[in-house]
């Protein structure tokens, strides 16, 4: 990763940095400390960013679209916009509504149930490749491939193009935080890949998501602009891959490091739905950002116009005021209104798909290898999507 040497953080309340190795390794104690000391921290890094750590404050920002804009949804070293936008995630009201409504039908529970057999086949093909080897990497050999192949199938593009997709996601979500040129190269490559496909699907529509998007119209009857379709397709890759891959990876990591929970799930698969929700809560992968559009105050903290807010749904999910024993993973937790899929108007459109993929990935793995454990050094991603990137496991 091409990244400038970073000054280590001395004071997390006034100088926090989500790219600091301590945060990347284990952010939970940092957030717990901030929640006690000053629930809304600030940093001058990245041109000024606020960090709410309590559920109530994260929720207040997420719901307040009058003062907080989604125009910029990532914290970057530079002040550039996110490069063409990705509606609806980068849209504010009133434009947000239409961009969102159009994406809902392909992600209904019924539409997602139809994809489940495909997802099970993908998982089993991946497991076939390593089950007899005695070891595998839960992130590299398993988690990262599942969402890429499912999304490729949805978009009607070759599943083998997964490496390309991952490279673009890395450009936008990781390296792009500190390297603007790298982010733009990724965005241009994505556009060059999808534009001809959009043309082709206009002429020869199929039953894929690109064909669905190019035939959508605005209320005045005019067709969706190319940039709108491109933005939404880009969003499918950026929102649908890294997130779910990280979510699956964290489930597998937990089961590898907590034999008691793993054995309990194997013995009683009816616990699967509450276990998946609990993994989503405890290891929520996605942190977003907002730009302060207009000065305001929340919980005694003034938010200055033009600065950013890191909207940590993962920190909200560990708030003990909202979740008793918040740092404990309780796989049969009953009350679990977690914020892993966001809060407010931008709540995740792909949550049915994500839940299905997480469930299927864990179920198929446990069916075929009920016993596995950590086999080497685990590393975690940097940036705003959190999950294991190296997860060496030994089988048996
Ligand atoms: C475990 C996996 C996932 C997690 C944790 C997750 C999390 C989130 C979160 C926190 C938001 C809110 C963003 C904000 O407030 O700015 C969001 C929005 C969104 N997600 Fe997901 N997501 C996941 C998977 C997916 C998948 C598989 C798709 C689709 C392929 C998807 C599509 C979207 C879209 C389109 C939005 C924007 C909705 C809007 O702006 O109205 N996500 N997601």
C-alpha cells in the first residue's frame, strides 16, 4: 500500500486516526475508552473529522440529513469528491429517493432466495479445492470469492473477472484514502469495463442487473443517464463485495477462535439466525462518513461546516447502553437491534443478500469441516471496511 509514514496517535480524543496500526489491530478498546471520556472525538487529520462512539450519537448524525450530507462518504487525505458519485449512497434528499427505489426490487427476500442455491454451489466448489489439504486461508481461499462471484452473476459478467473487481475496490476503498491518482485510475477502469456492457445490454437485454438498470426511466419518462447507471453499478461492486467478504471472514475468524460457539452451532443449527446477527453486530464491517453541510450541535459537540464525520456503525454496535455485555459475543442474543446495515434513509439495500451469503458460507463450511482453528498470523484490513485479510486455518 502506497501510504505516507503516519505519526502515531498520542491522544485518541483529539488526534484519532483510523489508519493507526493500533486501530487496525483492535479498535474496540479505543472506542470503549472514548465513550467514557468524550463520546464525540475529533481529529485535525484528514482536514478535520468528528468521531461519535455512542449508538445514540451515530444514530442522530445518520438521521439528520439536513446538516449532514452523503456527498462524501469516505474520509480521505485530499478534499476531492468521491469521483462521479454512486447513487443512492452518495445522494442526499430529494434525489436519494428515486435512486434508492429503483434498486429495491432486485434485492427483495424473494429475489435473494432464488440466488441461494447458486451461493451454496459457489461455497462448495471453494471448499472442494482445500478440504483435503489440511489447511486453508479463510479470507483468501474462501470469504473473498463468495460475494465476488455472486455479484458477477447478478450483473451478468464473467465470474472469473473477480481479480479485476477486487483491484478496483482496493483502489477506491483502501489505497484511494491516501492516493487520489490510484482511486481515479480504478474508477476510470471500472467505467471502461462497464460502459460497453451497458450499450450491449440496451441492444440485447438479459435478466441481469445491468439490463434492469439501463431500462429505468426518470419520472419525466427520460432514460437513466449513463453516469447514473454507471454509479449504481460501481456501487454494487463497492458496497456488495468488500463488505460481505469482510463479514464472512469475521464469522469464520470467530468460529476458529471460539471452539465452544463453533461446536454449539454445529450441534444446534437452529441458532444460526441469531448467531449471524450477533456476528454482524459484534464485527460490523462497514464504517461510512458524512460531510457537515451546515453547522450544528449534537450531545454538546459543535460540528463545523465543511469538516467530516466518521460514522462508525461498528462503534455504535459496541455501546453498552444499547447492548448489555456489548463486548461479549452471545450467539443466542435475543434483543439485537444492531446498526451493521446503517441507520436512516441510507440503510443497506443489500442486507437480505448479505445475510443470505453469510449464512450459507458459515453453514456449508461447518457442514463439511466442523473442526478448524487458527494456523498462523491473522491480518486485518485497513480503512473503512473491517475484516480479516489473512486468516490461515488448520482443519481438524
Ligand atoms: C455484510 C455485508 C454488508 C454490510 C455490513 C453493509 C452495510 C451497509 C451500510 C452500513 C450502509 C449504509 C451507508 C450509509 O449510511 O451511508 C449500506 C448501504 C448500502 N448497501 Fe450495504 N452492506 C453490506 C452488503 C451489501 C450488499 C451485498 C449490497 C448489494 C449488492 C449492498 C448495497 C448497499 C447499497 C446500494 C447501499 C446504499 C443505500 C442507500 O444509500 O440508500 N450492501 N450498506
